[in-house]
């Protein structure tokens, strides 16, 4: 059985993630370096989807529904990939459903950026009853096939999607970077396959988490 990452593991994973990005640009004398993605200089975050947080919770949810946002085409997710593991280093070959930019106060690619900003107008967002999702993930593994087969799954597409991520800072000995006030803010608005409108709001400021889901 695979276990969820703790805070230390999450920090280590973040270091690995940003260490694989290009690091050929020197810092600008007048402020942070900006990279746009997906691009040749920055392929974007190595993620298929955001199920929850590497350090918890397992699912972003409002107590009734779990929300899963796909940063890359769900049809490209390998059948054996565990969506609970979050980082996906083989995901760069899959088309992104979002785009964005990052601001770096360290050498790009050497550590987490100061901030990520992400937008999209055709972003897959899936909703699953929380009890069903929790039961499916009890063994520590959730594949795309398992997710697609869950009772109560609602598939939607956000026509408006905005995300602001201020990554967890790393200690200086691990490269620094990140933000002194880590947070994740997500806002999505779109339509479910059954025609209903949905909205999703996630505000995760350190230990303060608020999730609002309206499925019409």
C-alpha cells in the first residue's frame, strides 16, 4: 500500500520538480525573471491533474463532493499512473489544457518559483461524491480508469479557470525559492456534461482551507 507524502516529502518533491526545468536564464538585475509556459524555455508543471495537496488533504472537497482539475488531457493519462502521487514526470508529452507564467527570484529551474499563475478556457473539471472517492483511494492508489468508473462521477469543462499558486519555500540549503506565504487560489466556472452550470472555488492558505462547489 502506498502512503500519502508528508510535508518533508512534499518539499523534496518540489525540489526535484523544479530542478528538471531549464536553468539557462540569469536573474534580471531589476527584478524576478518571468517564464511563460508551455514553451521551449518552460514546459510547465509536471502534472496531469490536481486531486488534492501532496501533504494533504487527499481530495479538495466541500464535504460532499471532491473536485479534480486536469492540467493535461485526461485521455493522455497512463492507465497505471496513480493520480494521488500528484507529480508526473512523464506528463510533458501530453497536451496541456492550461497555460500560464511563473516568476522566479532564484535561477529558473533551480528551486520553486515565487509564484505560478494559470489560466484556461477549456479545462476538464471532474466531480465525484467524496465518500465514493475516499473509498476508492483507501488503498493509496487512484488510476484514471478507477476514476472514470466511479458511481456519481460528473464530468465538466471550465470555460473560465484561474489559479494562483505561491509554492512552499525551500530552506536555503535546498536552493531557496518559493514564497514566504504559500497559498493556492483556484476559481473555475463552466458546464457539466448534463448541461448544468458549475462553479468551484478553492482557497488554501497554509492550514486554512476553504472549498466551495456549486453544481447547479
